[in-house]
């Protein structure tokens, strides 16, 4: 082995006048596998929330002003614009998660596009976060009135009657909050990944 | 093609002993001046929204169940948890905008810390965006019920009586939406700035 190594050492000495080797490429932290996992989770959470909210339906006997007897009254999610907005926002987020999961898989296959994708991903993720967080707040605020009522404005609580309906709404709002947190994590991941690509 | 390529290859071989010229420094787009301007705007928007919401107070004669005559009833922002949440979130955003404006001015003075600051800025901006967007949605959802009511649940509208109060609430929600958009722009700016620092 030693006899075969010697010529190499001499050769390297003679190469000392040559330019120094280029610096090693920076350690790139891509986390694209984590990114795909989070996006699949986002898909699952938003799809579940849309299904749970869409199936929120309950019919109970309730007293209606002007009628002396109790009549069956149905509670559905599309009776409130806030819940319609939540379903719309979560549907958009669900579709977006499918598209970006496929794009992330494409980036894993061809890493040359990673930097550009990270830029566009982050900005779209932030816009989606704004939409989903606002929808979560809207539905949560209306659901809270349904749960507790508001004595100052005379808005009565309805969750003591429509218990199953309220459980559906509460679950959908909780899942939507989880989706918002996932989007915050996705943006942070992309920003960390971009930051790790900067040569200091 | 083969005959024209040969001289180029020989020329490159003769230059191989020389060190390659250092790569040009990357074109850094910092936009820190725009960043400071947006943060000052965020401060102004959140402070105005907090003041407008805190001064939302109106007393009107209203009929109260159980009393045969109309009594003066006061509407205040702290009668609804949604509006309290909006004031709290906007106060946090206001304080945050002061701190980060000063930090941005510090980065303009000492640009060596810019990359680290951009990383932390972006992540905190995203968290703040989630909080402010959710608060905007919550207050907006409750304000919409006050404006339009909900016939399905029997929640009556109150904005036909408390017009000044509702104008204050609407203005605060609008300013809060503007603050959310500013935060989206701030995150996009930081991400663009980070992206421009990557040597491709």
C-alpha cells in the first residue's frame, strides 16, 4: 500500500502551485422530506375539517316566536356566513396542500429548482396562513356566541339544544387552528431552509 | 463543431494553472428602508385600531326583556370577548412594531447582523400574522352578526340602534385587516431579502 501511496503524495506536492481547491459547498438543510410530511398532515387536517363541518346538521324541537308550540328547527353549517367562509377557506387550503405536496415531491426528485420553489412556497404559505387563520377566528368567534351567548346584545346560546351540531363546529374550528399552526411551521421551515443556503 | 471547439479547449488548458477570478459578490437586496417604513405603518395602523376600538362606546334607549319601558343601555367593546381579543392582539402587534422598528434601524446601522435578523424577523412576523389575522376574523365575524343578525339562531342585529358603536368597530376591524396585509408584505420582503443573499 505504502509504495502505491508515495507517487500520490509527490503528485500532490507538485500540485501545490495550483489554485487551492474550491471551498466545500455550504451545508444545505433542505428538510424537504419534513416539508412533504407537514403538507400531507395539512391535507388530512383540512379535509377532515371540511367533512366535519359539512356534516354538521341537527334537527331539534325549538320554540319559534309567533307560534304557541315547539316546532322542529334544523341547524346547518350554511345558516352562518362565518361557517361558509371556514369551509371555503379550508377547501382552498386542502387543494393547495395537494398541489404543493406534489411540487415538493418534484423538488426532491430535481433539487436544482429548490431555491426558487422555497421562495414561492413561503409567500403562498403566508397568504394561505392569513386566510385560514382569519377563517378560524371568524368561525371560532361565532361558535363562541353559540356556546356562551351574549347577555348584553340578547344573543342566546344554542349549544345547550344543538349539542351534536356544536361538537361538529368545535371540532372543525380546532382542526382549522391545527392547520394554521402547520402553516406557521411550514413557513418557518422554508425560511430556515433558505437561511441555511446563504454562504456566510 | 469539433474543429472550432479545439482552440477553446487548449486555451482553457493553458489558463488552468492560473487561479480563477473570485466570483462577484452577490447582489444583495436588503430593502431595510422599506422594512422600516412598513413597520412604522404597522405601528400607526395598530395604534389607531386600538384607540378606535377602545373608544367605541354608545348609550341608547333599548327595550329590555321583563321591563315594560325602554331604558338606556350602554354598548362597550368589552361586552364581547371577540373585541377584547382584538384589542389585546393589536396591542401586542403595536408593541412588537415599536421593538422591530428600532431593531431594523439598528440593522441599517450595522448590516453585519442582517441575515440573522431576517431569519428571526420572518418567523416572529409569521406568528404575529397568525394572531392578528385570527383576531380580525373573530371581531369581524361578531361584528357581522351585529350588522346583519342571524334569523336562524334568533340573534338580532344591533347596528340599526348602535350606529356610532358599529362604525368604531368596523373601522377597527378594517385597520386590523390592513395590519394583517402589512404583516404579509413584511414577511414577503424578508423572504425576498433572504433569497437575494443566496449565491446561485
